[in-house]
C-alpha cells in the first residue's frame, strides 16, 4: 500500500460538508481539520499498483466544495 497525504482547501463554509462526504465514502485512513492554508488533512492508503492520480480523482475530487488540493506521496525512508 502507498501512504498518501492530501491537503484540502475548501470553498468558504464548505469544510464540514466536505469532511462529512469523505467520511461517508469510507476510502480514508485518517481525516483531520487543520489550520493554515488548507482546511483538511487526509491520509489514504492506495493499493500497490493502482494509479494514485486516478484514485484521488475517483474518490476525492468529485466532492463538491473542494477548491484545491495538495497531494504528498510518501516513500520508505529506511
């Protein structure tokens, strides 16, 4: 599994709705509300061999209320 973090900036007033929709879709590992430039931090595990961009597009970017995302891929360090 590939561990991927996605920071999500929501349109004004849409943070709770976006978070609720993510939870209902049940594809995440963890979801946090954050301060700063982004509103939510999402941790997902993408199955090995799956296209990460397609996974994000299919599961996340169809949710209304999302303004912007920033995806960070992780790699085994040791």
